[in-house]
C-alpha cells in the first residue's frame, strides 16, 4: 500500500515526473559520455596522423603524391562527407 491506497492505482503525478527527469538525466549523461569519447578519439587520431605526416612532408616525392589528395579533401564540403556516414 502506498499512502493508504491499494497498489492497483497509478502512481502520483509527482512520482511520474521525478522518474521522467531521472530517466532524461541518465540518458543525457550516457550520450554525453559517448560523444566525449568520440571527440577524444578523433583528436587522438588527428594528432597522430599529423605527427606521422610531419617527417613525410619533408620528402619531395611523398609531398608531390599526397598534395592532390590534400587539396581534394579540403575542396569537398563537410556536409557532403557527413551524408556518407
């Protein structure tokens, strides 16, 4: 029994609202955690690629081969790339 009422009655509005807010807060933190993990992994990948390409940029044949790909990657709108995923 809850407040002297049998269990077959629905819960109070306040209890439903509190449970809703708790569920939203849990979901928000879960999504924030996933997003921050993806941001940090992207940052790690970007920094490691930059560090890896740093010595290769000093070699003329590698720079000549990579230059068209770098120019093309900067010419493509980010929205077009995002639609692929």
